């Protein structure tokens, strides 16, 4: 009972000194005016400029900053005005208790919004399972800061520790490391996509160099995040050298194929043997390279089928790159005519048929060669050039043969078919005797 009476007495004293005083009224009035001014500035100046730029389909760092700027414009402006007022009050020794409370609570609210936005950015959804504990933790720290119990609480968290080998891991270090990892994971996608967009706009950079730069930057960014998170845990990274060596040896045996594909992917990007947009043929698979991934190469065929070919096969196997040095590809079309046809006219018509196909280039010029005298036909080979192998070579062959068929039909040139002539000797007379 005495405890409750003492608590009520302290509450009444606080209300009398902190609420009913005229200085408190002025502070609360300024806080309200600061929020109102910040809202008007945000609504009339900042929001109209940021609203047209927001596109939630983009996951770049610039878009993340734009979204956060719009959402936190009013709190940030209010925080700035309150911070200025608090420093002015401290300089002139004016009362500033409510200004301090507003600064702490507003800072906690801003940090909570930023943390939850980063979490949603990582998880790609508004998952409250992780967001709610983070918000609760932020507000607990704000309350501790207001009651001047924050430093004792931090010392208590640091005293709750265990030792792993020669390393000391405390609850405070665990929270710091988790916070660092959360920030880097939240920024990872935005930073990586922003860097990728920036690299891909470089006109002088080849597609292979662009993909290699993006992958190296992503690996480096995640490595930095892990190192800083381990440092936040208070671990001495030199003590983990033996563990990383043993882990690397185990992974080397267990993930031999995966590591081989990863290394092959970097080799492909470095030597520029294959790049996005190239037309390649691996075995019976013919198509154009859609993507170069860390483990495989995505190849799309003319049928729309996407093959995922391991990088190791692209390094160790036989690969035909139709557009390695340039896009010029020569297509050979075989045609045969009957022995009674006009050979010179047929060659002229073959060249005219090639020139009538839009995809066939005028330079280099098409050529027609008499190849052989077959069993049933005189065989020609029409050779034409194209510069768009990504559109396939079968379509060009079909178009050329159709034009050849039309011209041969108009000029009466026969396209033969296999014929066989059979000779037989006269059969001897057969005498049939009838026995009684």
C-alpha cells in the first residue's frame, strides 16, 4: 500500500512539474506546430515531386530511397525542427523535457519504419511475423532511453554471454550482428540491381564484362555483409581460419560439381567465349543465349524451349558459336535438276531465287556451285549469307527452296526423283510332262 501511495505521489508531482507548467505548454505547442509545418512542407513540396517517380515494380536502391523519402518526409522534417528547438533550449537553459521525449519517440518511430521497410524488401511481402518483434524491440529501447535505463540494460545484455573456444559471444553482440545483417540484406537487392542497371547502361562494356561485374559485385557485397555481421558478434575472424579451411575442404568434396560449374561460369564471362544474345549449338540443341547464370547457361531454341546447360559442359564440350566474332553465317542449300534440263539457266534461276529472299544478304553475294553428277540428278549447292542467325537457318532454307520451286516450275526445269531401270533376260521354255 505504501508503494502505491508513493507511486501516486510521484505521478502527481510529475504532472505538477512537467504538465501543468507554462513552459510545458509552450513545448507541446511547438511540437504540434513542428508536426503541422512538416506535414504541409511534405504535402505541398516533397510529395508532388516524388509521387511520379515511384514504381514498386523496380527493386533498385534509388527506388527504395524514393519510397522511404516519401513515407518518412514528415517525420524527418519534424525531427529536424525538434532537434533545432532542443539545442536552442539547451543553449539558453530553457526547459526542454517534452522536446527530449518527442525526439526519442520520433527517432524510435523512424527507425522502426526503416527496419520494417527493409524486412519487407527482403521477404518481398508484408510479413508481420518478423516486423512486429522488431517494432517491439525499438519501442522498448525508446522507453529505456527515456527512463535513463538504456545503458544499464545494454551492460546487462553484454554480461549475458557464452564462450565458444576463445571467442566471447554476448546477447548484445548477437543483437548487433543481427541488426547489421538485416540492414545489409535489406539493401542487398536494391544495391545489386542498381549496380546491374548502371553497368548495363555502359555502352563500351561488353555483355560478358557486364555479367561478370554484376556477379563479382554481388559476391563481394554479401561477403562484406557476413564479415561485418561476424564482427558485430564480437568474433575474432582469425580464430575461424581453421574452421573455414575445414569447411572449404568438405565443401570441395561434397559440392565438386557445383563448384566446377561456378568456376566455369566465371571463365566463360572472363574469356567472352559466350555472351547473351549469341547463337550457339551444343549437341542437338540450337538456340540463342538468354542468360548467363552462375551455375548454368540458359539457351532458348526456336521452339521456345529453354535449356539449362551446365557451365562445365560449355567449357569441356564442343560448342558451336554461330555469332562468336560476327553475325555473318553462310547457309548451304542443295538442289538437283534432271539431266535434260538447261544447266546454265538453272544456275541463273537459283541465284535469282536467293536474291528474292529478304533475309539473304546482297553482300557477300550468293553463289551457286555445280557439285556433282548424281545417279538421277545434276546436283548444285546454293550458298547464301545471313546476319541474323538468332532467327534460325531452317527458315532461310525453306524460303530459298520455295523461290527455287516457283522459278523452276515457270521455266519447265524438272526436279527429278530417284529412278531405277530393271533389265531381265528371256525366260527359257518350260516343258510340263503329265505322267499317267
